[in-house]
C-alpha cells in the first residue's frame, strides 16, 4: 500500500487575481466599493471601478 503513495511538487510562477462583481448587492454598497477602489489607486483598480459602475448602472436601467 505504501508503494502507491506518490508526491507532487508544483512551482507557482504566476498569480492572476480576479475581481468578482456581485450584481446582487445594493447600489449604495457598490458605490462605496467604487469609491474605495478610486482611493486605493492600485494598477488595475481603475478598470475594475469602471466595470463595477457600468454594471451597476446597467442593472439600474433594466
């Protein structure tokens, strides 16, 4: 039985984070998140903020 146990070693070379858009949250909470993204100022925060606001506004129009 012990001869069947194997090990695996994986070298992580890159991590790609994703931003999750939660369309089921209230518009006020989405606006607060957008403002925090604007204040934080990390490299991809601007794009995430634009997308969050676009999705919020599209949901309000429907």
